[in-house]
């Protein structure tokens, strides 16, 4: 690791961003899991769970944490499963 002041600062910043992005991705997986389980059980809460998952996917795709195409694909799969229920 470099010993220059700017390089040390950039390293600190990258670690903070990495932690923030990892938290966002873990939260995304939680939302998706909740939506999928409610869809599998055909719960009445399935619509609300899918809605919140789609909203969160839009949120993190807008910030660039995941690619917009991946968010679109995940949303499409959730919506198609919701329509089958």
C-alpha cells in the first residue's frame, strides 16, 4: 500500500464505499427473499412485498450499486411471478 497522503485517503474512502455497497446488496437480497417467499406461499402480502422490493431495486440501481439492467431483470421476474399468483 502506498504511503502518500492522498493514496491513504483514497484507500479509506474505498473501504467506506465497499462497506456501504455491501450493506445495500445484503438489504437487496433480504427484500428479494421476502418477496419470493411470500409469492411461493401465495400470501396476501405478496403484492406489498414485491412493491417494496421493486422500489429498493430502483433505488440502488439509481445510485449505481447494481447495474440498471440487472435491476430490470430482477423486477421483471418478480412481476411475472406475481401475475401468476
